């Protein structure tokens, strides 16, 4: 295992620098937008533009990698990202920011695709579970750490934008320095009919859409929420860091609960619990807006609950389909999550425009309540009783980046090494 980790350390360093820079930028843009007087609706659209660019990046990344190769494609995308970061400061225009944000999402997710497809090509079957876990940990720790960079300077200064651009550029160095052979692999992921997914696992489909609709605004509009209730940049940085770190740990007991009970009911329980926590967040925002500790605790619980919905949904899908089809099925779920993350911030921004930035918990509440009722209706209609002892999958904390990380999932029976011998006959086209 040591030799495997040493060989892919450069890839982990590259993704770490990327997430540090991009995580800082995502928060920075919203806080700077608030200071520039941009509306709540626009800030929601800004986050939606990022996820739209991400969807395009995921779709076109394979063609770019075939044309340029992994290292050149990564370098090209990093340059695009660094240029876009600096352009935000040079061009303080809402319309221009929307266009730039689209390119930002595109560049970031092409870089994700390069790293994840490269990891697939370098990871033997026996080690993919551990590599998958380390990759997930690097993602969560990096995005949490990125919020602490807000302490360096104010959002009105050029410093933080320059730092984000430096980190995006630095991600190229370990990737281009590596001696790893660039994999000659087909990174196009097999696809599965979304109607078939809904037919075999409707609760999983509802779960990932709800998760995207909530987490999109959580990542994109929490800075607006914190600013509207009077939090300083330092207070918000600590709120987000602890929310993400605490949420990452909280999702494990929730996930383990899904391994012992009907996963569909656990998804429903999580949504209902999320509704209650959202009510608590709204109450604290109205009654004790300056009390950071109770809001942070509630945000940690909320983040852990909602983060768990996606991997529980994937585990539920594993229980309902053959493991050979996990990559295709999970790719479909990831697409639905991405669509939810694209739609969610725009709709949330429109609601916040009418109700105010402090009403973000009401958006969470409404989303989870609607989808909770939909899941309850599906459970009432279902005649199937799921027994935990019959489960084929198990809960695994997951990143929600691109489909190219999915073959590393421990429950996948996709053959990763050597790539040219991967099974094709049982994949769903």
C-alpha cells in the first residue's frame, strides 16, 4: 500500500491545492458580492452558473483529455481557472461574473475528471477502497481548511483573490512533476436510463435530487446568510469549517444506521430530522443572531444529515441493481445531484430576494419537507419490505465530483487494473 500511495501522492497534492483555491473562491465571491450590493437572486444565479459549468465540464472533459493528454489538459484547465479568478476582481460586473463563473465550474470539473480518471488507471483492484477513502478525506479536509484562509485579509482586498489564483496555479506543479505514466484509458462512463433508475430505486432518485437542491445553496449561499445576520468574516470562516468537519463525522453514524435499517426509511428520517434542524437554525437566526455557537452546532448536524443522503441513496441503489452496474447507476444519480445543485441556488436566490438572506433555513425546510412527503408517499405505495441482512452494499462516505471516481467505490465490481481488460458486456448503455 505504501508504494501505491507514494506513486499517487502528487495527484492528491494537486487536488488539495485545487480545492483550497476553489473553496476559498466560492465563499469569497458571495461575500464580495454582498459588499458590492449584488442582489440575493443574482448571488443564487452565480452559484447555479458554477454548477452549470460543472455539468458541461464533466460532459466535455473526455474529449479534451483525448486531444491533449492528462497533464496538458490539467494545465490548460488550471490556467483557465487562475485567469477567471483574477478576472472577477478586474471586472466587477454581474453579467460578466455569471459568464466567468460558468468557465470556473467548467475548468474545475475538467481538473477533477483528469485526477479521478488518472487515479482509476493507477489503482489496482485490491487497493481501490482505501484510495477511495483517502481521496474522500482529502476532499473534505481541504474544503474545510479553505475557509480558514478568509482570516488572511478582508474580502474587499485583492489579496484573497490572488491567493486563490496562486493555489489554483500551484495545483499544476505536483501533477506535472509526477513520473506517473499517463493512463491510456477510456474515461467515458457507461450511462443508465434515468427512467430505469427511478423504476428500480425511486427513493434513491428523490434523495440525490433533494441533496443537490439543499447542498447547492448550502455551499453557495451560506456566506450570504451569515452576512445577513451580522457574522464577521472570521466568524463565518469558523462556522463553515466546523460545519464541514463536524458534518463529515456526523454522517458516519447516520450512514451506519442505514446499514441496520431499511435505507428508504432512514432517508425519510434524515429528511425529517433536517426539517427540525432547519427550524432550529431559523429560530436562532431570528432570536439570537449573534450567538455563533448554537448556530454552528445546528449547522454541523444539518450538514452531516444532508451529506449522508447522497451516499445512503447510492448504497440503496447498490441493493437494487447488480454491482457490475454500480458505475452506470451512480453516474445517473450524480447527474441528478448536479442538476439539483444547478437549480437549487437559483430558486433559493429568488426566495431570498423576497424574504431576505436570513431566511435560507426556510429554503432548506421547504425542500426537505416536500421531498420527505414524496419519499413517505413512495414508501406507502411500496409493497417491498427491505431487510438489512439482505443488503448487498454498505454505507460509504462519498465525494460528489465526477463519475470518474465511481469505479473506485468499494461496492463496485468494475475492473480497474489493467484498464484494457475492463468488462464491457454487462454494462448498461
